[in-house]
């Protein structure tokens, strides 16, 4: 297997999602049509809020991965379109709920739905989208696919509750944090890719490889986001840099810097994350402490390790444009650090 480091050295350009965009272009056009149709309702507020978030510029990486995984396993039917739309609705519902829980005002450079229509409407429209997602899953008629995606929905909700319970607590350990993002982020990536071999009629070995690919990619993706929040740009993140710090989110760079800090530094982190003393000066100091203790570099190392696992899982697939597209997504995820 070619490692990420060797592959990066061989490439002349940064990793790109262009291959998966090209591969899924036609199917994603149908996914988008289905999304618009299923987001419709006689209740005017529902399509209004749904359209606000759906049109906000996300990459729609998860549904593209569903399509790529199905094609990589030789699937030639229509069910992958409905499952991809279901995955996107699950993700969109999660974003609506996340913004309420996190009290976020901006997402991808736009005001969040909660700031325009309120928390109640955002939560209820998120619930509507989840209902529509399950409706499409049932229409596919695969109990295994339904089981995978419904289990992911429950795990994501557990992750949200777990994160809420641990919010602004500097006692959160690295193991606790990985468990939270495993549930909140990686579970949907994993489910999105596992349903590909399921509808293609493949066995447990193929399903296990896609579970590992999706989970490892999701963990790497989130850890890269954690790093970029302290040194990236808004275009890569889909939100303003420093938002995690200002919202008191305990992410891995914070945990690692806190663990290595002295008593004075720990007092700073407690004040910043637990009591909201997180102005611009505090953010600058937080970055200095992360640099001092190598917290960002250590987080990058974890992300690369998960990226290697994702790459290895996808590399086990037979050669095809779909496999190359999925490998390219791993490159893209890690290359956001460059």
C-alpha cells in the first residue's frame, strides 16, 4: 500500500475532491432533485428553512461517498440515489440541531437558521428532515441499509448528548473526546459508505472495509477541522476560525495543551473554556500555548494516522475510478492542513 506521505510526495498538486465530483456528477444531480422534492411541504416554514441550509454551500461529501462506495462495488441500480439523499438529510438535520445546542450564529458565512427563525423552528425542521430521510430508506427496501443508517442516527444523538454533558469541562480526556467525535461525526461517514456494498449484495468483508474507511475518514476530517480552527481559514472550515474557542468547545488541541500545561496555564484554560473568558487576546494566548506544547502537531499526527487507516481500507477495493475517487477524498482531507 502507498502511504499518504509517499502519495503526497508523488503528487504535484494538493489533494482534490474533483475526482469524486466528476464520478458522482450525474447521480448527485438526481440526489439534489430528490432533496428539493423531499424538502417540500405545505407548511411554508419547512422548505424555507431547509432551503436556507441546503443552499449554503456545503460540499455534500457524505452523499457523494455513498454514491462512490456503491459504484466501487459494482452497483448499477437506483437505490444509491435515495440512500445518498437520506444521508444528506441526516447530516442537514444534525447541523440544524448542532447550531441550536451550540448557540451558533454563523455557518458557512451565513446566519444560522436559529438566528433567523428561532430554536424551536430549527429543531422541528431538523426532525422533519430526519423523518423524510427514513421514508426514503424504507422505499429502498433494504433492511440492512435501514439498520445501518438508523443505528447511525441513534449514535449521532448519543454523541450530541455526550458532548453536551462534557461541554466546557476541562476534565474531558482525549479518549472521551475521540469517543464523542466517533459518534457525532464518524458514525455518519461510516454508515454512508457501508450502505454501498450492502445494496451491491457484497459480504461482510466489503462492509467491514467500508465501515473502517468511513469511520477513519470521519475522525481524520474532524481532527483536521480542530486544527484549522486555530490556524486555518474560514473557506476550509465553513465557519469563522476561532469559533470553537469562543464557544468553549473542548477539542483535542485544547485537551493536549491543557494536559501538558503548568498550573498557571491550566487556570487560563479553565477560565477561557469554562467561564467564557475567551476574547481575541485569550485566543492569541491559546494559540501560543498550543504551539509551546506541540498540541496542534500532535493532533495532526492523530489525523494522519486515521487518514492512513482510511486509505488502507479503500485501497483494498478492486481498481476503479470510484476507488481512486475515494482515495482522493482522503488526500483532500489531510491536504487541508497544508
